[in-house]
C-alpha cells in the first residue's frame, strides 16, 4: 500500500470575493499499516483533508 503524505499543504476557499484559509501548512505522513484518527470541531478541515487524500480536491499549495 502507498504512503499518504501531506507536505506544507494550504487550502484557500473563496466566498464573496474574500479568501478563507482553511488549512495552513499541514504536514502529515501516514505509512502502510498505520492507524490515524483526525479529530476536531466542525469546520476545522477534517473532510477537506480526507477529500484531498482521496484525490477529490486539491491543495491551493503544497503537495499530497
């Protein structure tokens, strides 16, 4: 299985002409056979991270 790696990942959303930084310089490595839980309050970017890991969304900068 492949390793999932986030390197300096930023994600910016735009609404009403304004930029909103939702992920700021995220660095994460998940190796084969590791178990990871991502927890946090509503709106903190958990789903955005998982959608990027799945290739459904892309970072504004950095690499996944």
